[in-house]
């Protein structure tokens, strides 16, 4: 499932096509994705201008001039394709998309000549509409933790969220209530950069007085750094992720531990080997030598 860097990459790709443009036509080629589309979906969107295009965790948020927000989630295999009346040559990492349009489920035609198509073979993605004034009460968003690249996130917030938690760090960081947008890949990568074991008890990020320990400081810095690096690289393309022009992300070429079982640990001065274990049914990759 795409994580924060992939979703942010998609948001940035959609910006020139959607933000400030009016939606002149909507094609809902089926009435259900992961969930049914909201009532009168087409009528509530057509004619509206996208006044802002944001992101919350792994969700894309398109503010409409009507006062509603179009909430979009990519699911496991969802992607957006942007085409124009006059297309340019795609980038170096371009992989031609399949010509089968059976999985093109929702199409937005914009007044600037762009066409934005949502394609989702597995149909785990979804779209919903909610009033901007009550967005914080929306079921999918109300329990999300702080944005890891926002001002609210830092060692203190991380320590507070993990105080008293008996779970390991991997499980804690994967909990969207602790921090929004992280998933399996970037949790593994951040923990390696911070030299912390995924099995370490999450409560050790806070001292007896509740203040962040040096481990919380290192981990918060590592989370921010790995996400920024991944966004700059266009995210990670493992199975389904494509940017809006068809380009692949390439952060997977910079993984330190994820999917590198048996490879030498890249940490300077460490002679350890990357190991794979299973936690909560998901693969975790880490170096047992330097991650304590």
C-alpha cells in the first residue's frame, strides 16, 4: 500500500492539473470501489473548482468551491493518470501503462484541458465527500496522529504517544494514531537510521518524567529525514506505484534494510547482516548488530 511519500508524490503530480481548475465533467464508470461512491457523487462535483489539493496521512484531499472536500485513498493498487490535450514526452523512468481501460473507474475532465483518471485494478481505493467544516470528524481522518513532516511532530509528540506502550517500536510507528502516513517500508528504514530495534519497547522513548529520551530525538529526526529523501526520489515503486505521468519512483534503490535480507548492514562501522523477521504478519527488516 502506498505510504506518505508515494501519496505526496501523487499530490504534487496532480497539482498542476487540478488545483485552481474547474471540473467540467465527471465519469463514474462504476458506483463502488472499496466502498460505494457517496450519493449524487457526479452532481456534487461537476462544475466545482478545486480550490486546494492537500494531503492528510495517506489521504488526498481536494477542497471544492462548494465547501465539500473530495477525500481520495489509493488503496493497494490505485493510481492517477494525467493526460492533456497536448501531451509531452514522459520522463526517464516511464513505463507505459496497460491499454486495458477496464480499471479506469473515475475520470475528471478539467477546464484547463487536463483529464485525471483514477485506475484501480484491485479496487481497494475509495472516494468520499465531506463538508470541510466537519472534516476532522470524518471517520477515516479523526483518529490520525500528527503529520510527521509537520510542526506538531517531534520527539516530544513521539514520546507522549508511546508513553506506557508495551508494544514494540515497529508496531507503534505503524499505528496511524501515533503518527500519520508511515507504513512497513519507512518504519523499517527510519528505525535503521536511528539504530533502534523494531522489537524495542515503544515506551522507552519516554523517560520517567514523560520527557523524550535521546532515542526519541534520534527517531524523530530519522523519520523526517527518510520521508524527505523518499519524496525527493518520487517514492518507492515496488509493485503498483506510478507517478501521475507514468514515471516510477526510485527510492527503492536507496533502501538500507527493507527487502535486503542477507545483505551487509550499510551503517558505517557495522559488520552486521540485515535480517528479516515477521511482526504482526508483516516482514520487518533490520540489523540486529547495530539496532538495539
